[in-house]
């Protein structure tokens, strides 16, 4: 089960799912940030432009990892 030997269609699907996972992870992180700080929170633009301070990278990495895991599980359960 080497992902480097998958057909190109699966590689593109994996890339798209990781990008969507990163986006969803970053937006989820922002939602948690705004719920934590309420009206004192900064805008989404400010939050994204200060990624180290607010952990945008970690939320994006979490979302991308979850998307990758789901894609690999789907691929493993479909192959026999």
C-alpha cells in the first residue's frame, strides 16, 4: 500500500482532500478562537496573518492529517 504507486487520480484526490482538510481545520481553529475570546477576538484576516501566535499552522496540520487519514482508510477498505 504505497501511496507513491497509486494512480494519478488517487494522488489528485488525496491532494484535494488535504487542501480541503487544511482549510476546514483553519476555519475550525478560528471558530474555537472566537468562542474562547468572544467579542474581544480579532478578525479572521488578523488571525490568519499571525499564524504562529494563534496556531493557524497547527489547526491546518490537524485538518490535513485527518483528511489524509480518511483518504487512506477509504483506499484500504476498498482494496481487497
